C-alpha cells in the first residue's frame, strides 16, 4: 500500500510565497526517499515512509495545505 500526498503552497504575498517555496523544495529534495514518485504538487511514497513525510509537512504547517490518501492500487491509462 502507498500514500499519496497532494499539497499546495499558500502565502499572503509574493515574497512569503517565494521564501516558503524555496525552503520547502530545498528540504524536500534533501529528505525525499529515492523510491518516491513526485510531480509538481503530488508525492507518492511507500506506507513505511508515512511518518517521515507527515513530520516533514508538519514543519510547514500554516504555509502549505496538504491532503493525504491511502492507495491500494494504481493503473496507468493509455
């Protein structure tokens, strides 16, 4: 089973948005598991990495909105 995180950066102004975005992606690139799948606003990780990702997103509480979904299976549409 895997966990899918959807996130969006929220800020009051452009300066705060850029500062949050820079800090967020710098820290994310340092700690993101190598087997994680990522797009611009989603991250898919193994269930065993859930605590790590939850604590990462908690560090940005108030600046980022995060939704989490448990995924049983994934299919690629062609």
